[in-house]
C-alpha cells in the first residue's frame, strides 16, 4: 500500500467523525440520517446481535460490575443494545461511550435520555468526548472494549496499544468491522479509481456477505453526503486531484442512479483477549 493510500485509509473516519466539527448544521443533520439508515439495514441488525452474543455477558458473575468501553459509539445505538441485554440478564454494568464528533455525542445522549427508562437501575451509561489514540482512562479499567466500524479508520497499531492498556488482564476486544468490499460496474475508469483508494482489507471471524445495488446505495446516502466527504478527503490528502475527485464522484453517482453498479461487502467480527 502506498503512503497516500495508507493515509487515505487511516483518515476515512473524517467523513463522519470530523474532529474539528467543521460540518455545517445541515450537513450534520444529513450525517445523522445517513448513519441511522445504514444501521437499520438487516445486515447490520443481524451483525450487532452476533456481537452481543460474542460478548458473553451472561458469563459474568451477578455480583460483579461489568465495565465496558464502546469506542466510536456514534449515535449510541449499541450502548442501548448492550444496556438492554444486561437488563434482561439481571447484571450490573457501567458503559462508557467514547466519541469525537459533538453532533453524534448529542444524538447519543438524546437517545439515552429517551430510552433510559427501559433499562434497569443497575445499568450506568456515560457518553464522553475523546480520542481512541489518547484515551483518558486508567490502565486495566475495562472488562470489554467494543467498536463498530472504527478500527479500520484509525492508526491501528496505536489504537491497539491504547486498547490493551485500558483492558483488564483477560479483558476482551470485540470489534465489528467491514472488509473485502468491492464494486462492479461497466464504468472501468470509476473502477480503476476506486481500486487505487480501497482501504487495506483485514481478516476476521463470523463473516456476513451481502450485495448492494446502485439503487440501494443511493437510498442509503442521502444527497451523497458520504461519497462527497470521501471525495473531498481524497483530494485533500493528495490521493486524487480535484479534477479526478470530481470525475469519480460524478461517475459514481451516475452509476448508482442508473443502477449500473453492484457493491459487495463483508462484515466480520474481531475478538481478542489481553493475556497480561
């Protein structure tokens, strides 16, 4: 992978996690809508249920307070899913959601306020702003660190060092990630451009493969918020010129709107334990 491609892969998170909150209010609203649509697809719902199962919350002692960190907690949907599962099991848990984007933090807090009555009094949820690469938590704090589509967008070695630091001995990292994605289209120029900026693929377990048509991709990216952000980021990083970036975006939108594109993707789950 070239240096430009590596930087592009590491910085893709800036499409929807702008550390400096430079998005306009209208763009922020579309960002929330985009993420909500994506997370409501059946593939995502099924994958999240598998993550909950792999967390093995039922195996913790009832007298123990389970400490969980959700890095890149986004809209807070997963915080509530874990809280509901712990409530069902009758466990005690302290969950912290870590997020960089202030808009998503606000949405997550609103979701919690609206749904906290569904949780037991033994469930504590906090949503804080922070950086996964410089977390302000003590060593060996958490039993579980979990994430959804976060690790593939950050400096992975640095992130893993921090995750290991805050995990207790025998604590586990459980991450839902995407990989081995590809697109197919008669537009060979668009395909070649896509291939030059494809993030590094990683292996995992419990894979789920799914197909997405151009019409579906269009329905999931209102006003092309995600792809416009990707296009601008690639131009900013020098991976594509301004002309190449605009041409790629134009071709991608046309392919989706005419249903002349097919996307394949895989969601998989990474599980790792801290030995010592």
